[in-house]
C-alpha cells in the first residue's frame, strides 16, 4: 500500500516490498537501516497495512522515553488518538486500549507477558528495535520468542532492527534473511579533537604527576562556541555520560547565551519527568542546545538538530560476580554507539559531529558495546527462566552466553533466598514460584513474602519501591530528615527516604516545593508508580496486605535481613566508617547514613564508584542498624559459634578466641583462656617459617651450617645425610618455639644448637671434617670458607697470607679443590681461581709490579 500523503519519503520505504516479501516466506527478519531511515515509525505501519499480521504488533524499545515518543509520532502519522490504534506501555505508564494494534513497549515487559501467557496469544509480531544496545532482557526476549516460534507459534513474526547491528551474528542465530540499506538520509561531517599530550605538573614534593585531562564539559563548551561561530543555523545535541556531567555542561554553555545570540538550553535524561523531557524535544523560539545522556542516542528524532558534540562517554553498570557488588563507572563508548550519536545530526538535514577524542583513539575502541548479559546480575532473569520451565541455564540457547561465573553467582543468590533447592537446582520451590510472580529483583520479592508473614507487607511494598527506584533525595539533603529517625533503634536510611517521599506526596509532588527541601519530585513520582505496580502484583503472587499494621520498624528491617543476608557489614569502631563484609570484601559506610552508631549494619546498596582500580571506592549506603540477636532469629543456619586458636599479628601472640561468624563474616570475637601449648607452638613456627617473624639468633652461622650439611650430603650421597628440607626446618623451628605463646618469648632463643641437633653426633662430626668452617694458612691466619647451594665452596684471603701455599687447599677428604678469592691489601678482589700454581707462575709476576707500586709499605715476594 502507498504511504500516507502527509508522510515524507524516508529511506526505509525503499525496503518495504523486500520486508513484506521476506515475512511472507519466513517468520523472522533482520533489518539494518541507518539512523534517520524511519524504520521505528514506518515498519510497524508496513506490517499493519499489509494484512500479514493477525494480532497486535509489539515494538520493544530499550527506553521509556523512546516508547512514549515513538508511539505518539506513529499515532500522529496515522491520524488516530494515542491509546487507540497506537499505544504504548512502560513500567509506570500505559496508554493502550482494546483497539490497540500497534503497541510500543519497554523490553522488560515482554518477559512479564510471557509469564502470564507463554504463547503470547493475541500478538502477531514482535519487533526488537535498537537491538544493538544488547540489553539483558532483549537478549533473553529474542531467545524466548525464537523458542516459541519453533514450538507453539510458527505464525508469530519476529523482526530485529538497528542502525549499527552485528547483522552476521543475528542472522546466524535466527537462521533468517536480512535486509540492509546503506548511507544516511543526509551526510554528517565527523571531526575529532587533535591528539594532545597530557600536561604535567610538579607536586609539592617535587615529583612529576600526570594531571587529569580537561573535563568533558569544558571541551563541550569550547566546541559549542566554535559551532555557534561557524554555523548560523541548526540546533545542537551534546552527549554526556550522566546527570552530573549534564549539569556542569549546562553551566558552562549558559555563559555563551546572550542578547545577540540567545540560546535555549535543555537537559534530557531518563530521570526527568515526561513534561521536562517533552520540553527538551519541543520547538523553541531561539536556537536550542540539548545536553543528553545516551537516552537520545537511538530511536527518537529531535527536530532541528544539525550538530552533535559527543563526549564519547557513558555511565555503564557492571556486576562483579567475584565481589558481588554493582560497579558504576564512566567508560568510553563503542564505535557503533559513536555512529549512532553522530547520526542524530543527519536526520533532517546535513550536519556535523565533533567527537571529543582523537581519531587515533577511536580506532582502538570496541566495535560494539559489550552485551549486558556479560556484565549484569542474572538472578532476576534466572528466576524468570525457571518460572517459564527453562531447565539448565547453561544449556539455554543464548545469543551470547553469559560467563559460568555469573550464572553460578545468580544461582547462589536464588539458593540463598530459598527460591531454588540445592537438590533440584533448576526448579523453583513453592517460595520461588511466589517470588517469580512479583515484577522485581528476587531479593525484593523475598522481602515481600517475609513481610506478609511478619504483618508489614503494605509498608514493605513502599520500601521495595524506594529501593527499586533512583534516590528521592538530592545529594546532601538527607540530613534534613535524619535527626528524628536516628534517635531510636533501629535507625535506617529507608525511614529517611520514606519521610522525604511522604512529604513530596503530601504536596502533590510539586517540583518547586520538593526542590526547596532537597527532594526529587520526579523520582518520588516514580516511587509512587512502582508502589502501585507492586501492590497490583501482590494478587498474582497470592499475597495479601494486613488490614492493620502496627507501624513498627523492627519487622521491616528483619525483612531486609532475610533478603540481603550477604550484605551484612561489621564496623569495629563507630568512629571509623570502614566495614568488613562477607566474602572478604571491604567498604566504607556512607557518611550521610543514619546508621552510624551500629556495630552491625545492613547496606542495601554496595557500589564501587570510580573510573579505575586506583580511584575506586566501595560505598555502603541505604543502610540499617542490625541487632546481633536478630541473626539467630532470622538466619539461624548462617550463624556459627566456634572456638579458635589464632595468631594475632598485632600482639605477635597466639590467642584462644571465642568467635561468632555470619556466613564468613566475623561479627564478634573475644579472648577466652590460654591457647593449647602444641597449637601455639605450631602457629608461631608457621609465622617464622613464612618470614613474618624473624628469630634474631637464626644468623649466618646457622645458614652456613645448613649450607655445609647440604654440600656434604651432595658430595657423599651414600651417607644419607639430612638436607634440611622445609619440613625439617619446620620441625626444628617448632622445637625452638616449644612452650611459648608469644613471639617475645622465643625471639632471642639460641638456634644453632637446635639446628645441629637434627643430625646424629657421628653425622655432625663428619660434616665438620668434610666441610670445615676454617682453614689455617701458612702464615698462621685462618681463612673462612663460605658454602652455598649451587656454587663451589670459596675461601677469601689477602695475597700475602697465601705466600707459601703452592697448591689450592682441598676439602671433602681431598675430593674437592677450594676456589680462592685472592684479595689485595685493601681487600679488593684481584683474582678468583682454583689453580694456584698457574696463578703464581703466570699472573702473579705481572700483578706484583703493580701491587708493589700501589702498596709500597707491604712486603712483596
């Protein structure tokens, strides 16, 4: 069918017939079309008008903003009301009805659809848009839809679309055709910053230190000035990694706006309210500058954008399975993401793109971003797969398989929460099935199941919403609400967040009134929407809030402890924020937390913040005080009491301890009596052998005796001499330490006799004879012999002391000629030899003249 008369021609229209022909013969198709080609808005209309599809056409978007904006645009093009033929659905917002056929949705909702109806009845096509972003739910969704097509729904169509797609990877995975169109609708002139050496400056100590690069907001402001000077037309889109960088960039750019060159500058990121987002996208009375995160990277077309300034950075979430913490770091974007961003400038007219990094660096960036499945926590996906009847996740047909370590970590989380049983690791327990029906992370669903049993479900739903959404308080605002909640036990940061949210709710989430109190009105609105979503989901899970809740905080905190036991942290001092966590982790309690007086705290958020291992720090936030006795009540199987004998490096003593551990975290320990003597001996010897402690009288004489004995054992293997192997040394050190519990008691004990006593009297005499410590020279002086492993024994003597010695002395019963290091009168080495006759005959005559001149007071023969 032809395009609507008022729809401008777009590159995707040239592919219309190919798309429909392929979908007539095959139920899958990959579409790779450039930014601005119109694939997001036009392909759903192609399908709707073709009569190929029986049922709804679902278009999955990675972001809520894109789902809402694209639905509105398609509805306008089709001349229908939003929520009628065309609608959208996100986690918090929905504009759909019984007549909706074209349905834009965020990706995460597909898994919930599959849970409620595994056959997706009533849906005729699923379109994965902007699939290059490789979100976790997108990867799972494409695998589940393919599985469904190959079983109950061969009639279901699936399309995968993007401008920067790895077409070969997707084609091979789906075993389907692909259509591509090349070139942008309009050209974009891409430029890079020139490579510049990093400036260096001296520190106060005089050492050279590398100074950080120019901040991206300063580079962006300079670039904007150049664009405004060089181009009289076109709005500007600036990409920054997060809200903080956006605010700094806007501050810098506002200085460029004036009466002669007015600018309308807007932020654009997902945490803004729909009204604030719409304001950034709406036409302005003057030239417009939009500073956005990667929310503006895909799908949406912003009218008037002709110039892009790209910082080349994005905030990336990663889950570290080794430490079990979330890492949020600013990282360079991939080449594909950079191409997506540049394409924003060529949607409606020729444009420019300035990348704030050198072209030489661009070549070393990855071609595509790492899939989320390789960098995020998999517990929520795993419980949903089990609920859908998927067996062993290692055998699941992943597009890109997650690491075995990440799968194992997710499995351990589900086992810890009771969602699966160790004996049947891939089947949900009854508790697990209940948890899977709640649209949240398994930790939060476990919290709500526990809250029903403790009679605090309704309030726990609000707490779960507060945990799920972004912080409702601006940085530094928590102190305004903290004073009252910190007075009683247990103090918890969730009471602070709850108080702020209630204040925002009571004032109708008014932005001005909320901002005056340091409250984020938009975040509070999201919390309310999430709270409603969770309350509505309780029925599906078979949970019912109690009509009367007593309002006590203790049961709620115990619910948190049920859900986050491995987050427990122990502070040794209330004057120090440093905490020990399970699995040997370390962190610091957020200074803004109200849980400052507790020895045991339970942080909900454990995040590593920073761009490198050197600058990163682990921060514990959204924390609650925990009473030690709660651990036995809530998790009796995880609490262990034991008596240990340990070495204390601070006191350099062996101590007998009573220790309580929760998982592997030490939460309490005390000295309890004297340690067993034998164990104290072993531990002290262990530290000495390892080199952590040093016996003062284990000196050169001891080491030389050991070396002499080893040499004799090598020369006379038939004797079977002890060679002081590590286990022999360990036994000797234990003899030295016998009866002691503190290192101070053994530090000065004699060692040589203990070492020699490891040999029989006869073997000791044999060593003395075959490897003597001294030899007497003709002049009467004694020469010390040095023994070592892997080198011949050596004697050192001044040349005058060797007068009269015609042959090199021998040891080992005459079997081994001694190597002599001959010294000048100043003890400086002259010659190393074991052929003394040759030395006297050939070398000495030449040396004697020089030595006599240099040392005239000495006698020279």
